[in-house]
C-alpha cells in the first residue's frame, strides 16, 4: 500500500491545546480507549498518550493494553502491527495517510518476485524485515526486527543460510558490520535519515565544541562514520540518560525525538542535525518526517470522537502475527 506525502495539518484550524487535551482525556474514558504514541510524533501528543516509546516497546505494549480501543499515533504500518497483535480490539489511527517511505520502498509483490528468483537459483535464505514494512511484507518474512533488537535477531538466523534484509539498506549495512554476516540488501531508505547533511554535521560540530553526535543506524554510512554513539531511538534515549555531566548532543534522527530526550535528560542540550536538499545542495530543516507530522491533537481527538479511521483485519495478518510473535515477544 503506497501512501502519499501530504502537507501536515493542512485542514486543521487552531484550537487551544489545553482544551484539546482535556477533551481527549474525557473521550478516552468515554470510548474505553488507550493512546499509543511513537517518539517521532509531536511532544503534545506524547504527553497525552498512555504509552510512548520506540517500535519495539510499543509492539510489546500493544499486548498489555486492557481497553477495547487503541489509538495509535504514529504511521500506518504501526497501526497495522497493533491490530495484528490485538485482533479483537478496535485500532484507530489519527490519519490514514500517515505512511512511511521505507514501507513504500518494498511492495509485497516485488519482494515476492525477488524471493522466487533467489529460490530458483537454489539459494537458501531467511528474509529479515525491518518493522518499517507493511503487514503484507511481514507475512512473507521469516523475522521482523526493530533498531532495538536487530543484532539479537540476526544472531538467531542459522549460519548456513543467507540473509535477505529489507527494506533499509543503511540499517542492513550497519548490521553487516556489527554482526559480521553478509546480507542481500534491498535498496530502500528512510526519507528523513537519508537527507542528513555531512557538511551540516561538520559545521554543527565546529560551532559546538565538545558536542557529542548521536545517530540512528538508518543514517547513511558517511554520517555514522563520524558519530560518537549509534543506536535506535530507545538506545539513544538510554545513552543520554546515562551521561550525567551536562552535554550538547547533536541529534541525527527524527527531530521530534528531542522531546523524549529533554524529558528523560533535561540537563543536556539537544541540537538537530540539518538535512540537505539533493536537487540544490542547500541545507534544510528536513529532519521532520512529514508522515509523523500528520498526527495532531485535533486528529487524535477527532478519531476518538468519530471512531475512525480504523485499521481493518486482513487475511494475511495471521501469518504476519506468527512472525511478529517469534521476533518481538520471545
């Protein structure tokens, strides 16, 4: 399912955030609902959520929800995963157009054709998919990983089998380095992490002497080569919490993550690394995911009130459930 990039908040009119938060709190009680929010959505949504975290934590949290309705403030594949883990619950997402460039880069039909080509060549392999994929793709895979558990899962793949890693080539290349396993890499990438500017990072380091660079492994190799700490969203959060001396961190991941950093480690200063526009070479503040930014307090309120948009159960969700269970819950 390919979801277009659309300007966030294009139809929202201003409403007082405190009034919206109060209304959301009342609607949660009325609708027997829990809100899950990824660290990449706006801070005001994280603050009103019942569960916050990275993809791995939220996937596990989904199995602990006791309310009849889940509102997942994130992107479409996350809502699918919540429904897969809770088939009897109603799963709502604030905006059905909140997609993912990584998920879009690996359509299920194209993956299936490539897998068949490899099998026809007599190659024995496991398909390992980053969680940033559609449920249809997950149903075709042997393992699902997040940035938080990828190295652990790679160790579980039998050594006599090749690894087809989809869809993030940068995360796959990083995992090849840390695991020593060779992989067949699908040529996908995250539109946010892909655009970080090496020139902008070097300039930011020069302007902030003594600063520490932290980066997500979805970033290209040239960014990771001059990074002081590489980790998924939760590992980065744990790292900044472990540093007691006030420090300036240059952050190469989705900029909304800084809200979680500031809440967890307020003694530090966090500066987002700028991106670069490929067509012009100009630096930009393009480290904000336009899909994540489609989540607003108004849309959270509206989906609770209207009980839509809703993620509907699909036949292939059952196979995806088996893969998610063995990969994320065991």
